[in-house]
């Protein structure tokens, strides 16, 4: 079972994106699909402790994507997750104080040797 | 604890059939799942009354497991499928009676290539029944 608080934070972020940044319904839908990867990666753990996970998000995406992911799709998923983590750290500074900005900025980096899988 | 009150089939829209597999393995409230599937909450509560899997906590709040609900939606799709009944040799579909009948006095006319045309009479209404036969070596041809 996934952590409901993580899901609620994702929903809050999507609402914020729509209301404040004026993102369209299609963009919101795409963002939610991308953020599902983060929710599945975190599982039952709170998002505040994701930096301590053994595997990286990109490695998790490679494991889950049975049909394969192309570079652009993977980069899009990672970018959305980076935006979300930056937002959540700004909105919940106490809960996410252990997650460093440098770690969030590095989340979009793809491991060497896994650049392109189609 | 889960509760199923009525297990009759529900009409599930195509949009829900597409979106339901994307539900996450977690507990949703009815409002959340209705938002994710883009259906009115009243519709969702109607499905719950018709046997959609859900549970209630001590405060009597309803919780829906995303994966269980997706499996239920999939089962509803399969339940609504009509069983296929391929036409047997000498059978045809009468458009007047709206049913499959055994063609009487059937005559076969070759059309083109492997395609032939079986024309006969419906034993119920006496109307003309037509049927295309794809394979020239089919059972209808051997019967005639």
C-alpha cells in the first residue's frame, strides 16, 4: 500500500500547478502520470525520506518500464519529479529538511550506460 | 472489512475502463477515486451499492483499494461481453426474427473467388435469409 500522505501532496502540487502556474488539463494529466512513478518508488515510505533509498528513481524507472523508455520520456518524468520535489521542499520545509537541494538537482541525472533504451 | 451488497452488472463508460488500470495500490476515498476517473461521486457510490469492492473503518468512512477496484471494473467489462456464437453449417441470421435460424431450401451461388452466397428461407417467419460463405470447400457446399 502506498502512503496516502504522499498521494495527497502530489494532488496538492497538481492543484497548485493548475491554479497558480495555469497548466492545462492535459499537462496536469501528464504530470500526474509522471509523479505516479515517484509514488510507486516511495511505496509506503514518506517522501521526506526518499533521499535515503538504495536505488535511484531513474534505476527504478528502468526496472518498472517493461516496454522500455526512450530518453526524452525518461527525462520528462525526471524533470516533473524534480519540479515536484522542489515545490514540496519549499511548501513543507520542516518535513523535507533532510532532503538537500543538491540531491534534488541531481535527480534528473541518468545513470551511465542507461542513456537510451527503446 | 469489505461489504458487497448487490453483485449485478453496472454500465461502465469507456473512459473509466481506460483510466481504471492507472489507479494506484492504495486506499482512496470515494471522492478521490471519482476525481481520478472523472465520474460524478454519485455514480461511484451507485457502483459501490452494486458490488464494487470497498471497506469501512470504525468511523464508518468508505475506503476503496485502487487495484481491487480496477480489477472489479475489468470484471464488469468481461461480464457485459456477449458470448460469441459462430454460425454452424446451414445456419444463418434472420433479420426479421433477429435470431440465428437453420436455413431451409438453401441455394448456393458462387460470387467471386472463394466467396459464395447462400440464400434460403427462414423456418420461423418464411422470409429470405442470406449468408456469405467464405470458403468454397465449406460444409454448406458439401451439403448441397
